[in-house]
C-alpha cells in the first residue's frame, strides 16, 4: 500500500510485484465465507459494495495518508485492499444472482455484445490515469458481468469450446504467477529495455515453466496427492527455504536489483562527470 504507481518503469523490475493480488485474495477468502451464513446474501453484498466503493467516488483520498512504523501508506494506493476488494464482492454478487435467478435470466445478444464492447474499450481506450481511477474500473467489471450473464455459450463455441483458449485458461494461474518474475529478470538483464525480437523466446520460457508448474504442482493439489508425494513435499520445503534465504538477503540490502542499476549509474557519472 506504500506505492501508488503500479505501472512505473521501476515497478516493472520487481519480480514479486504482482503478488499484491494474492494478499487481497487471502483476506477475501478467509473472511468472506462467513457471509454465507446469512440468508439474504444479495442485500448484504449490495450494502458491502456501497460501503466500500461509494467513499472512493465521494471523497478524494489522494491527500490522506497512514503511517505504520514510520512507513507511509497512501489511502488511494492501487494496492490498498479497500480499493480492490469491491471487485471480489461484485464477483460474489454475480455468483449469487446466477444461482438464484438462473432459470429466470434470458440470454440476450444485445447485453452480451454490449458487455464485450465495454471490456474492449477498457483495454484499448483507457489511459494510465483511467486505470488508476477506481470509479472507471467499474466499466470493464460491468462489461464482464453482462457478458457472463447474457452470453449463450452454445452460440459462441469458437470462444467457449476453443481448445487453445481452454488450454490457456487451464494453466492461467501458473502463467499469472510466473510471468512477472521472468519478465522482471530479463528486464533487469537488459536494463529494462528488451528488444522486440527477444519477447517471443521470453514468452515461450514463461509458457514452458507455467506448463511444468501446472502439471507437477497445481494438479497435485487438485488431485489431493500433495501429502502422498514425498518428493513434492521435499521440493516445496527446499524452495521455501531458498525463498526465505533470498528474502533475508534482499531485505538486508546484500542482494537487490537496484544496487546493480545504481552501480551502473554511478560508474557512468564517474566516467563522464560533465554529463547532465
């Protein structure tokens, strides 16, 4: 929450930048199931959404800050839980609507295409400011909800039954986990200036590692073989230990990509003292 610029050049060098979403997912999945003890879930989700989302529209949080252990936290930060959790609530709301009114909802080509249109314009017309504006984030979310609710899958087999899209969807979680660390690694090597010709092999590496991760890690969880596979447990413990050691080294300042960049800048300044 201490950083507001998710799309900055320096942020792209952070290998675990994308894990902010995992922390919010954990908060959501730990607390949210308790709401299912209540009968009128739609009303509760609506109230929760208004409580969380409305203040972001009515109040300018850009000048409000929190300090935790002398660490500044901006209230309008992209990573801040209240600024992202409403998207999870809308997803839960959509699930309950489909569960309760599935037989009454009629598929509608107009709302389906309109939803797809909202997603499309969000991808191609929003600038950086719009992506960071919480209220504008509602546009692709509403588009997604409309597309899910009113699209008849049998009429769009080219999308819903497409083998390539299904395969990518199947390994999408591994792709999500691996894409940022690998991209950050190569961006650090190339000083955050990767030539277009190198992107294809980099994407292939991301895909290949994600494929291995899906088959040899994810599926063990799905098939509940995690505690039966001794090799897997040893591998996980080894990787966890390596991550802890790496984290300790990074936090102590002994190992960081910024030292590498800073050293290069200092060398340039020494060799070219008159450079501006």
